């Protein structure tokens, strides 16, 4: 009888040991599983051909409004910080607020907006004059170039220490992020 009792305990102990996951098991750890689930939930990057970029001078001559429209039938992502370059000058507008790139979701047929301050003081003697600006929704994409005339800025866009907002759901939100409203 005693042996039988030990065998019953042994069987119960074995069942408990088998039910507890071992550290070397194939099951993902909770943090790793959460990261994998978040990545899987993120929509794909928008294809460049599915995006329509626009830009125009705002009522304020130091600000250009830009937009990106997702023309596809699915939600996709662009970089949350638009890439804005100026003619043949080196560099791009710095993001305000400062931050790292990351995904920004745009629904099918939806548009996102950003405001770009090209120069703080049009009378600044260090201002550069460029004939065009380049806009891209992803730094890996070519994007689109807009001439000063297409923007409604005359013959040249004045540039010195430019900044851009992150993509926003409306022009008003982009202006507010730039401190215009």
C-alpha cells in the first residue's frame, strides 16, 4: 500500500511538473509576445504610389502647409515626421516637437497635415532663397518637389532654421503645433 501511495504522489507530481512551462520552452515570454503582437497589429507602410502629396503657402508668408493623402483602400503608415528639404541646401526641416521617427497611421482615403515654418524672420540677413521645396512622407521615398511658384510663394522660398510639425489630423492641429493658433 505504501508503494502505491508513493506512485500516486509521483504521478501527481509529474503532472504538476509537466503543467509548469520550463524556461527553455518554445512558448514566448510575456514581454516578447506583447512586442510581437504590437508589431503584427501595425499596418504596413504606405506604398509611395498610393500617396498624394500637396503643399501651399499659408496666409503667413513664413509657413507652408503640406498634406499627404492615402489613396489606397487600406490603412497604412507613413513616418510621423514629414521629410521637408529646400532646393539644393543640405539637411531637412527639424521636427517640432523634437522626436524620433516612427509610424503614423493614415486611414484609407484619409489625409494628414503638417505645417512648416521656413524662416522665423523674413528680414533675417542669413536667409537663403530656394526655388523649390521637397516633401516626402517617408525618408526612404523620393517624394515630390514643389516650385516656389507652385506653392504661391513667388520666385523664392525664404529659408533659415526651418521646422516642421509631425503629421496631424487637420490643418488647424498642425498650425496649433507650430504655435500659430
